[in-house]
């Protein structure tokens, strides 16, 4: 299995995997979990913290917390290293509400390599798109995952 | 004049600042710089023309690159089409010697940036690879430095007799102008910037918030 | 100042910052609610075994803190985009500050852009990003 330090055929991976939906599933959000999520993050508005509020909804960043069921497209190489979230972008277009069936579709949006304080790294960006049962677009979330070389004992935060 | 020699826009993978917003911010907040240089990661932005924006806001906006070598990251000023044919800016395994040689051949200049930073700073690689030939200037003030990274850079520059520049390493609008470089000459384009750097008449600055 | 209308927003103004609750108890509670209760977020020792300096505050929680800051500043704000880069780990049981500053305003549409950062006690940036929000124009 390649490590981030090895030469990786990024262009080959991009040609093979980008912009193809590799995961799709339906889910609903739980009101109590959403309230705890919001309060833990410091939200104070009732529409995020009180399931009895008439406008109760998930905080706008909720989409960032959702994962595809399959983490990678089929055939995508596994890299040796420490995987971490490198960034998240949530772009809600409508509120997500508890109990409403939502469909999430995921495609790989970008792949690239770079070097940083953590050493050489491979990044891949997955984009999830969300829609309700009527096909209304609820938003999207980009997750940038970095595979970095495993830290050594001397590494610090 | 004072230029922030190290900034990233949305063209960089981790940049989140629009150039227009940098210009607005500098003017509205009276940031003590006359302009900035966009040093996008692993690429040179051939497409964008910021001359109208620069004129509108009265700010100098220049373009450069930040590339990756075995000695860490390096700013490349004076990028031309000819220089871009010499090596692949997207390659994270470049040879510093090759970058320096190519810059010499194309009237550009390569400046190791954040040299005190772990792994991607030059100081971390001197034991392994030795002192590289041809480096004359390094970045001694970087707005994104943590802990003693700037001190390490300054010590290395002092030990090896390098001149020092400053740059914010801004990735968001409000970080522009945290550090800069004061030039004696007036600079309006990339060629004049390279000349001024080669002439050695500049000093690195940390800039206080207005 | 609580923002109710885009005309209340000043270019360059700082959002009221806050110190989020990054205690292990709060992070664990969040992690369970979010379905992110892997050991690297809920157990310092387990995180160290992975080579991390301690249990991590999940990136999505940092993003949640930033979103909460926006809502505390402008309760009627509608977040259209919140885009964050996780530059360095945010560690459970350490103190951080959640910061924002207004970098662009469109008074006609009510669109406001905000620079976001999570900084540690040494004022080093651990998370940065931008948000685009819509604030009422009438």
C-alpha cells in the first residue's frame, strides 16, 4: 500500500475516480441528538436547542458530520498513514429537520498531494449532496481528508 | 514601499481570501502595506489579471508561487512562461538546486519561506542535506509562525549570512499584512520586485494591527 | 451589539468571541450525539496511542463553535456557507478562542462574509475559514 511519501499518480487517480457518485443512502435526523449537538457547540437559540420549538432544525453545520456509508469509491487505493479531517465546508440551502427522510449522494471531488508540518500528505475531497423526498436540494458538504505520515514520538500538535 | 511578500488567495487549495477583499481590507483598515504578492501553492496563476483591481484600490498586487522542495517550501518571484517550462510547479519533490538554477537562468529568484518551520522549513533539512548553494535570502518573519519558528529562521539567516524578508502567509482576508518587507525602491511589477530583491536593499518587518 | 439588520453590520468589526467548552465531558457528549464517538475524540490515552497529542475536538465541533458565534452575534443570520481548514489539532481540555471578523458586506442582498478562526492561548491559529451569511435587509 502506498504511503504519502511515495510518488502517487494523482492524475491517474483523478481520471479514474473524480465526479462519480459512489455512495447513496437515506437517513433521518433525531431531534434529541440534534439538540445535544447544538448545545454542545454553544448554540443558544431555541430553534437549534429545543425540539419543541416550532422552527426546530439542525444547526447549519450538521451536514459536515455525515459520512458516506462507503468511505471511498470501489478500487480506490488504501494509503498507509494517519487519516484526519483537513477541512469541511457546509453549504446549506434549506434547514434540515428531524424525522424528515433525506437522501445523501457522495462523489469524490478532488485529489492532490502537498507537504506540510506533518510531512508529505495526500488529500482527497468528497462532496455529499442532500435532497428530501421531493428532490428539493437541502445543501452540500465537502470533506477534505488528509492521509499524513504517521506521527513520531517527537511530533507535537 | 512595504509589500507583504507571501499571501494566498482562493487559487491555493487552502486559501480562502478573494483578492478583491484583500484590497478592500488593506484600504479600509489602513493596513501599513502598499501591496502584496500572491504566492499560490504549487502553481503559477497565469490566468488572473489583477491590474484593474490594483488600480481601483491603489494597491500593488503581484503574482508569484510557493513550491515544494527537499529543503521545504520556497517562494519563487519573477515567474515567467520560460521558468514554468523548467520544472513542474505542482511536484512536491522538487530539487532546490534545480529551482535555484532555473530561477538564475530566467531572471527569477527563489526564497525559502518559513525556514524555521518543522519539515517544510529549510532549517530542518540542513543536517541531512547540508547548506544549499545559491540561497541568498530567506523569509525571517512569517505571519503564520508558531512558537519559535521565526527565531529559528532568524538564527539560521544570521549564521549563514542570508538577507531576510517578511510575509503574512495569509490564507484569509484579515491576516494580510501581518508581516511585510520594506523596500527602498518603488516596485510596480514582478521584474522590479526581483531586481529589488537581488539588490538586497530591503528589510523584513512585523507589522502591528492598525 | 446584537445584529438584527445588515445595516447594523460594520466592515471590519469583530464578532463577540467566546471560549468554547472543550472539556472531555462536553466533547464526549457531542461526539455521541454526532455519531463520532471514536476513541481519538473521547479518550486522551487512546488518542496518544494513535500518535496524537491528546484527544481531539472534532473538526465538525470547531465548525459548530464558529457557527454558534455567528448566531450569537446575529440571531437572524442564515448561514449559506461555512468553510473551514483544520490547520492544527484542537485538543480536548485545552483553552481556545472562537473569533470572527466581517470582511465584506453587500447591503443590497444582505450577504456578509466573515473570516473565522479558532486560536489557542498563544494566539496561534488552529482552524481558519470563512462564512457567508444572509442578514435581513428590512
